[in-house]
C-alpha cells in the first residue's frame, strides 16, 4: 500500500510529521544519496522526463522538459522556486503535503536543484499557512544539520541554500512571473514573455518555478525509477494524484489515488458519495478555474488528457461538488467576484471584464437580472482568451462562467422571469 501511495505514506493525520531521523528510517533522503553520488544532473532530468511527471499546479506541463529549459551553460547563480502560494479556492493539496511530510518536499527540492545545478532555492509560501511554515522551518533546520543543505552537500562540491519566503499572498502570485516579481519585493504583476524565466528569471538569472506536489513526486521517481512511476497510473500520465473533494459529500478531504481514477470513483468510493437528501447537479473537477461538468461525465478519468476531451481540465484535481439545493449562478457569482478581486489590474480586459461579469451575475442573484445580459457574459468568455491579457488569470476565470452559461441557461431564465433567486 505504501508503494501505491508514495506521497502520503508518511502522513499521519492529527499527528506531528516525521522528524528527520524517522524520515530517514522510512527511506527518506536515499534518493539524494543516489542522485548526488551515482547520477549526473542530466540523468536526473532524463529520469523525470521518462516518468512523464506532469506539473501538478494545474497546467500539466512535463516537469523534466521544464527543467531542461535551463541550459547547462547558463550562468550562476541559478534559482529554483517552489510555488506554495495555493490560493485557488477549495484547493488544499499542497498544504496537506507540507504539513504532513515536510521532509518529502525538502528532499524533492534538493533533487530538483541538483538537476538544475541551482545555487539557491525558495519556498514561496502563502502567509495563512502558519502550521506549514512552522513545520517547514523545523525540517529545513534539521536538513542543514545533517548536511543535506548548505555547502559541499555529501562531499559533492555542490552547494544549495534553501530559504522559506512567507508571502503577503494573493491569487496572482500563482502565476510564475507574478511570483518572481513578488519574491523580488515588487507588485505581483505578470512579466512579458519572452524572455522566459529559464533564461531571465529571479533577479534576471536562470530560474525554474515548480508546484509543491510536483516536487514531492521526485524522490520516489529517483528511488524507484520511471517505469515504476508510470505503473502507478491508470493512464500514460505517470504517478498518483492528490485529489480533493469539497461540497455536500459525506467525506470531504484529500485522497491519493492513481492518476486517471474516474470522477465517479473519487466521489463515491473516496468521498463517500452525496450527503443524504442531496443529489449531484454539477462538478468543477479541478478547482475554481475549471469548467463545469455534469453527472453524465462521471465516468471520465481524472487526468489532463481525458478531462480536456469533455471540455474541462484537471487543474489542481480538487473537485468542487454543486448539489441540487445550491444555485449554480450563485456559485459562478462567488467565483467571478473572487477572480475580479484578485486581478492585479495590470491589463484592462482582466480587471474590467471580470468585475463587469461579477456584477451581472450578482444582479441575477438579487432579482434584477435580464436575459439581454446573457450575451454580454458570453461575449466576455469569447474575448478573455489567451493572447488578450498578460497572463491566464482572466482566461481561467472564464472557464466556470462560459460553461455555466451553457449548462444552466434555464436557471438564468428562471431568475430573470421570477425576479429572484429560487434557491435562497
């Protein structure tokens, strides 16, 4: 069972995480010894490429390919940055991993930094994650004491400094160039690309930004090999995934399961199904920035490729359940209000378009909505697309809106006809 659920095997809910001695006794840091003593940085990258580890932050870009963007001839210092901001509504997978097994993340950071030959690594942590910060600080100190961090790690001649940066935090910091600006002490606005962070990143130096869950997979890949990692999955996208479920299900929470586990299995077997008296209306399968799917999509495998086939995306893998007692327009209004509030204001289509969308949705909820407002919402979803804004914030914000207008048109008509929200 431990080999089938490598990410959560050491996590003991309600208990303190393993200290470094217990973590090592459970096999921890063996991958660091293996990589630094027996593998070149390129061999580490090649193994991660072969594993088909896709980025777990939402985009699903191959991690090994991303590491390869940093040239072996790139100047020093080089930086590795771990995105632990996690401000997607209802998403909590990274928090679960950091609080439950901080040494797993640190070991993954060391391996990724070795592959990149990075000199400094940062964990960019959401400020509300107080317990995660406390446990990470303790684990980092232990790793320094054992010689896994600092100068001349394992007598290799390679050195790495790891720093925890507790951010003031906002959703915009999840965009990698906005994160880099925030880390430099600037406003979290996106940067023009190119140049890309692999060549001109943090303080103008070669940099690589990765998600917490992505990096936590790396020790297990190096220890057990890419073929083993691929074998964990039900699809060609390697490994397991931390899936989450929130809403009116019997057992909300986070669960590690094979990549490609069907939606139905996650909701019924892991989350226990719907609470008594409630029926499933719709699902946001990968968090607040993904498109709605309906009950007829329940047998779709939860991976990047198959979720795209039904018009949505895996995102962070955090399932938001909408039941038959909850107003879908109210859900959309809540989400669009969040995205509008979190826009950095750098480009007009984003800050103006999102606020306008949120106001229209609110008017339907307050009984003032008109059917002639629907084409405006549809127009926004067609205009706020890649290439029209500096970053993807507005684009992903349109996913629940455009799919919601398509699937719940009858609800908009009912709100407009009755001049009220019938679900309040």
